[in-house]
């Protein structure tokens, strides 16, 4: 049987924007709902950083943004950071990519240049799309009102042109092994979608919920700055209908329609392919008085949709264990029988894909450094590291107030329990897990500041921190690094480091 792996992505799709999650019956996503009915639906899957580029860097390298260097939008991956496209190509697997990339360090649209490891014939980022348009059409393609323009039909949209190319890829390589990605920019703004999607959610408003009444007291100061004027707004205004909300949700349903066109081709010609659908992150949409995304661990932006269909006869049902984007790259390699490199920081999900009762992760992690290198605003530097075991969520906001939520008793994440003595043991246990994770993944920003928090009186600042040297292991593409103390190839990548002689 052919080995065929398909990854489908959208941009800024919240978990509750898919009908299959049954959180809002008004959400119209029949094609992704069908995919979910034929596979596994993950309820607690998390993005590694709720920003486009960093989130994608984790998906396509299997390393966290703090490890691969893409800690913000508009910075490139380093030359010594290899994507799964390169790793698969170098192991004889055909690879194709159509859609938004956002990993080349260019502007929002990309550079229009196919990165190493992918099929140049099918490469089609947003730069390529804009080059097909006239100057006037380019400007119209960035205006939300173009969604109501009768002269801008489905064929003019990025999603449609991506889906067309994806269908051609399946048609051409249906009898070969391959890894293929379809990555839509939609429903990300400007949310251009044709009829009937452009009016499908007119007058839509979210139901009233505690998330719109959060005063952000005992929350990070940054969140109050982020809220702006909404900090004092009438909660009723935060979930009301608007033209932009209507178009955003309409564009989400339009993206589902285009994905459906592609999936029909997959079902017919590659019925046993392993198919994953996910989104890079979500959008606050007024929850907690916030819009878009930033340094927060709220479910609206980090708890992303994840669906996995393992062919016609794969496991079906819901998985409630924690899952993470960091595990996608190792899963791809494992599927193709390629050894998982030591430097990858996730683990293969294949055992769980084959048996949904297998738990892969005890905890998963999310981070934030800054929104974009090009922007002075959006809070600037906001150092966050966060961890969840599926129920409790701990966020360390290095320059601000920390957060702890119990999502079972407080699913809306309103009450910050960071100073609640009843949760001390849970809080400290998660904190220790997070600190170990920062060390083990060689987090560029690790240090005593993350450990010595106002609520953690048993942690003391030390110069040595954990006292280890941790060298990089990327020996599929680099020679073994040398030990500073001997000049010889290192025997152990992680070892104790003596910084000075205590006897002197």
C-alpha cells in the first residue's frame, strides 16, 4: 500500500468554529465535520505559539520556536534548521506544498521562492498569488468589502487557486508515496469570500458568556493594555454582530468548501492516505475583552482544532489527552519509517493514531516572545512560557503577573489561581515540569528569572541554574559538536558544567 500523508491547514481557525466540536450549532463546516467523523477529533490540542510564523515553525521542523529561532513573525529559519520537506526529500519521499508558508523571513506574503525540500512545480505562496494579479486587483484582494463585489468570484480567491493546485497534485501523484501540504490563508483577514458565504453569518452574535464579563483583575497588566478601550466596555458590545465577524465566519465556511473540493479528490484517488487538519492558532474575538492573538494561553487562541483520519479504516472517536503541534513532524517521519532525529522536541503520534486510548503526552507547552519583528506595537517583548496537563494551565509571564487556571471548574478561564494556597502543589508541580522543559529543549531564554517567582518561595536565584551544558545534536546534517573542555567530539550532549573552581 502506498504511503501518502496529507496535511491541511487554515489560518486563525478557532476550535469552536468547526461544527464537529459541537460548541455552536450555527457553524457550517460540513467537509471538516465529515473528516472528523471518519477519524480522530482532538479536544485538547495546542499550538506551540499563537502567532502564524512561530506556530508553523514548530509544525514543519519539530522544534519549538525558541529552538529553531523563529520566535516571531518575519524572521527566517536558520540554514541549519531542516524542515520535514528536506528530511523527507533526502530520504526519497516526494514532497509538495501549496499555500501560505510564512517561514522565509519575508513579509506577510512570503518571497515567492520555493524553499529547499519542496516541489518547485507546485510551490504557490501568497507572493505567487499576488504576482498573478494586476496592481488594482492586488489592492482589491486586501479589502474586506471585495467580498461583496460581484466581479470578484470564487476563482479570484487565494483559497480556490490553492485548492485547484492541490487537486492537480493528487491527480498527478496518486500512485506514488508522498507528503503534501495544503495551507490556506483563509479565514484570516481580509476574509474575502463569495456568495453565499459572504452573507451566511449576517447578524451573527456570540451568546453571552462569562468570557465577555472578565474584568481582567488579577490578570497580567499586558492584557489590560491589550484590551484598550474594551476594558471598560459594556460586555454586551463584545459579542455583538458585526460585518467583520460575519465575513470572518463566512470565510471560515468558504475555506471548508475549498477543502471539501480537495478532500473529494483525496477520498477518490488516495483513500488510504493519512490526513491531518489543523489551524496555526485562533482569535480572541472579544473574549476576555481581547482581539486577535498575543501572549496568552487562553483556549480561544491556543487550543486549536486537530483532526486525524488514518485512511478508510482508521481509528475513530474523540481524543481528550493533551496534544501538540510539536508532534506533527515526528509523526510524519515515523509514518514513512524514517528515524526521528534526537533534536526533534516532540514525539510520534502514530501509536495513538492506531489506538486512541494511548496517551502520548502528560503535558504540552506553549510559548510567546513577540508578535512580529516589523511591528513596534502589539505589546513588544512579551516573554511567556506555558504548560497544561489537560486540566490545569500555568502561564509564566516573565515580565508580568503569572496565571493558573482550572479548566474543569472554570472552563472560561476567568479566575486566576496563581496565589491560591489550595492549588500550591498543582501549581508548583506544573512549574517544575515547565522549567525542566525549558532546560531539556535548550530554551534560548532560560534562566533563574523563570524559576524565582513571587509565589514560589522554595526557589532561589543561582548563577549556575541547573548547571549543565547542553549541546545541539543534528548529526543527520552536521558533524558531532566538539566539547569545549577537550576539543574532541562530545561524548554526551548534556553534561554537568563546572564554571569555576570552588577551592580557589
